[in-house]
């Protein structure tokens, strides 16, 4: 199979899907890899490193024209729509329900789109989402730490245990990978930390992983409001169902927070768990609502591009190899977890959540193969 690795064009995106080590593995199995010039420079990988691994270096048009499968990081942007063609396999983070224009374009062009974020493993977990979630959670805490600095317009509170000073309090919503990542750093700095979730099994798991002073709370309205009143930094790490119209934290709740408080919304769902949240960028990361600073950068891991690229490549490469070795249809038929990530198949919408939200007819993947 011919694999194409384009340079990401989304602003402030420095990750790359495949490292030179991944190129070596692809070529060892008999596949050819086309890498766009400077695709890896933002993560510390030179063109020379890819060439030494055996990749062919070329421009974007050549990458897309020659590839059977495009292996990338971010969703397809309008400037890339013209490169899409029937039966081209696109393996990346798609987030199809959040980008209706992209979804329409990919359906019209009849590509085969597999979304990292929806692939599941044997236990029903999301292996291609987990490493970036962990990194986003850690990065979310670091962002809050920086925003608290007086030189960055914050109240000058150091989010750490300091002799003679009251310990700051951090509340984290969501006990998944992002929540764990944020909690590890927050607790490591000596803060008081509350973690809220409705999944008691996840809370029990964190009980075994985190220090005994970590407060693990069931996420109900009473506990959420109590945490708001004492928290200095709130970190939201819960993925909100895109079809829901309610919220965990409403605009009116912000008045309960301390003056100068900060919300870091790692999930950054538009009007999701946090009613006042909307996605921001690294160029313009914050805004203020009712005196509360909101930080909702939608690609936090890109700030740590070297680490992020290595973490993500480690978990995505086995799936990319499966597709390359067996062909996309056979790989999807044989691997139910990979099939869960199928969003588009030759003009058919095969992801139920997006079909419901955007009003498309949903076709179960195995039935789509028969059409």
C-alpha cells in the first residue's frame, strides 16, 4: 500500500502522524511511504531522517495523489478538500460531528474515513484517544499554573504547597485519562484536589493510583457547586454528549467561584459541560465571562509536539499497519474495534452520533460494505 503523511496545516499544529521509526516499519512490510517536505520539523524530525528511513519526500499534491491511505493528525481542512477522492482512506482525528462542512465534503467525495477518537479496544476503551487525553490533562494544569501568574494577568497564586500559605484547591471534572493526567500534576505540586465523576469504578481505580489525600467525589449537583465555591482552578475533562442540551456548570454558577478563578476546559465542547465554553486557539487562548478566565484550547497536546507525536505514533501505528497489510475492507471486517472508528464509507455515513446530530441517514458499517 502507498501511505501518505502530509504536513498539518491547522494553525499551531506541530505534530506529525508518523515518525521515521514508523516509516522503517512500513517499508519493512513492503509498503511505500510518501512524506511531505517539513512534515515532521515541528516535532523535531528532519526531512533527512525520513529519507534515511526510506520515505519519498515530496509536496502535498504528490502525497495525496499517490497515497492509498492518508495518515495524519487533524481533521481535513477546506484547503485539503480538493485532495479528497473516491476510495481514498483517511486515518486521522476526524471529529465529524463538530465540522459539518468537512463532513459534507468527505461524504460527497466518497472517501473512507476512520477516526482515531472512535476506535475502541477489547475492553471498550479508546486507545487512540487516551494518550492525547492524558497529555491534554497535564497540559491543562500547566496552562492554569501559567494563567495564575501576575505577569500573565492572573491573581498571582502559585498552584503548589508552600510553607506558611494556604494550599490552593483544584477541582477536576472527569476521572478518565485527561482527569488522571491533570490530577497527577496537581497532586504532585501539593495542591488540594477534588476529582468528580459519575463512574464509581473509575473513582475506585483512581483511589488505587493517587495519594490518599485526593478527594474522589460522586458528580452530582451538590458536590459540583460545593467544589466551585472553594476551587481556584477548575479543569473540565469530561466529554459531553453532543446531543445534550443541559450542562454541568451554568453561567449563573460562575458567581460561586472565587474572584479571578480559572476554568481550563480540556474537552472544550461548545456549550457542553461548561455552558460558557467555546474552543480557543494557542494564538488567542483565553476569554473572560463574569470575571472568570476561560481557557479552552482545542489542541493542547500540540504545545508538547515531540512528546505528543511519539505517544500518538506508538498507538496508531499498529492500526495503520493492519490497514496497510490487509487492505481497508478486510481490516475493518476483521477488527470490530477499528470498525467502530469508521465515519465515512464511499458516500455513506457510518458513525451514528454524527448522523443523529447532523441529520444524515446512518448505515451500519458492515451493511455499508454490502452496498
